[in-house]
């Protein structure tokens, strides 16, 4: 006699190491540094699935402080580190992988240049070896905070200048060609101090710059947003804030053509300062603002729009967490309403400076830690789950549907397994089936299967249909 076997449930039971993590759960953390102080300021996932981190080191290099660059694999293990600078102080603030597979780093230097400090731009090959470096500035203090490769192969840098402009400090923007040679520079601001912290090229080839201003606005300092054309000429400026101080640290153009800005506010919110998130339309008009935090101080340092249309914000909190300060991660929906928050750190000081969504929907965060590591402070790298995808997905297709086998016979099916991460996974394949007149059968463990970090892997499986005695 032949009985039809209905595959009511075919499932993959994953080991704890491969189960879908809750949003914000820590997947791994790493610290990097030596016996002194080391800070992480910027992180990006690279084309090979690993990560590049820029910051500053006092543990290594030729001077008291040097720009540091660390390249890791997808698990955060170090592939190489580099230090750049001279005999004095040199700081790294921003890094991006370039179209040739190398890296561009922006910061500032006291070792080279014309003044007290100069904007410092370093271009490397894929191994971190310097191809060229450049300084920009005058006789006073000039600093670079943000860099991006532009569509023409050159670079745009934002920071501030004490050497040029109208006030004590002005927003400073430098546009270069692919060799770092200056095409144009611009300053923006008034009679007081104005600082640029973040720049991005916009979809029309212009630029959006965020920072803060003491020259304009409603309070002591306001979030400052500047929109320019492709030559750096101002199209419009906006200020946002209240009667106290409000700072912008990160800006991104959003999928609707508007902008999202993250920073901190002492004018609004629950504590002495709160994380501040502002969403604008394409003209810089406010659509909504949000604050996040508790009764103490909380700061936002980095924002990115996520694949679901919401936002991820990294910073630091004194209101929550385990220690003096903790890394603070806030995930919101498209309206800025909180979906979840997490803190990371130990008993001492831990900061988040940069966040990016990774290719699997999770997040990578860079900053610094005094709770863990080898020195007074170490570069801190955290990989956390996003909750958008399970780590491994499977699709089951019977070889000859509908599955009809005799008792004691066998049947086969093909499983298409997808590793949604950039690291090796270990998977247990189990089967449950519904047998008419008998009920559920299983679970039956078929095979343990190592799954490499490749997009898709197909495997064939077989399962036996045992002989059952009918219930009397």
C-alpha cells in the first residue's frame, strides 16, 4: 500500500550560534590599541565584507598622536594597521573606501602645513600604503572632520577654519581633484564661530553640510545646515534649535530627497542634553524633530537611513547603561519614532562615534572604550544584529511533488540555503512531516551543514518514511 505523505512543516533548526538575533544584540566586539590612548572615529564596511576604521593613536607611530587606519576581516580580526603623521599631533576623523579599492582619510595635523593646525588628507592604496597626502589651511587653526569621494573622482572635505572667513571660525569646505590638488575652497559663517562636521554630495552634484553656528539662529549655538551647488556656492542655509546650544554632527540625504541630521540638543528633551534628530524636506524645511535620552547627558554622533526607511543613530549616553558613559544606539522608524535602543560598554567610559548598516541588515559601530582593551582607551568596534534578516534562510522544494512514498521508503528534496551574513555559519537541518492517520512525525535530524559566506548554496537531502502501526 502507498500512502501520500504531506510535508506540512519542513524546517531548519539553527544552532544558537546561527539563530536570528534580536535587533541590537551584540554579535561580536573588538578592541584595538596599545598601552596608551587610541580612538576610533569613523567606520565603513568594505567591498570584501570587512571593515575599515580611522581614528587616532598615541600607542604607535612617529609622533605623540598619529592618524591610525585599521583594516579587518568580516569577523573584526585585524588584517593590517597603519599610522600616518609626523613628530607632533595628527588626528584622523573620517574614512571612505575609494573607487580604486584604496582609502581616503581626512583629519588635521600639527606636524605639517602652514599654520597651527591644517586640514590633513591622506590617500592610500588597498593595503593602506600612502599614495599621497595633502594639507589645506592658513596661518591659524584649520581642521577637517568629514571626507567623501565625489562623482568626478575627486574629494570633498568639510571642517572649520580660523585662517579664513568672516568670524573667529568658519565652516571650511575644500574640493579637490583625484590627486588632492585644490579645485576650490569656500567658507561659510558670520562674525562668531561656525563649524562643519559632516558633508555629503547630493544627487544633483551639489553638497549638503551640517555642523553648528554661533553666528546665527535662536540660541547660544544652533544646528547649521548648508546646501550648495557643485561649485560650493550657497543655495540656502538653515538653523535649527532653541534658546540653549544645539549641535549637528552628521547629515545624509534621504531617499525622498530631503535630509536627516543627527546631533545633540540642550534646548529640548529630558536631560541636560539629548540626542537630536531632525528630518527636513529638500529645501531644508523641518518636517519633524525628535529627542532621545534620559535625565543626564546623551549625544548623537552619526546617523544613516536604513533599508526599511527608518534611521540608525549612534552616540553616547550618561543616562543609561553599565558605566560612566556607554555607547548608545537608537533605531527609529521613518517618522523618527523609537523602535528600540541599546547600550554597550563596561564600568568606565565608552563612546560611539560612527555607525553604518551592513550588507546583511545589521550594524557596525566604531568608537572608543576605556572599559576594555590594552590601554587607557582603545578603538572600540561593535557588530550588532539588525533584525531585518535571519542569519540563514532555507527554501525547500520536494524532488517529485506531491511526495508519495511507501512505508519504509525514502523521499528526497532540495534545500536552497542562503547565508545572510559575511561569516561562516553552522546549520542543523531537521525535518518534520505530517502523516495522514498518524499525525506529526519528527523532528528528524538529517545533517549538520557548514555554510560558507557565499550568497546561495544548494544541497540535496533524503528522509526515510518509517512503517507506522495504525492507532486502534
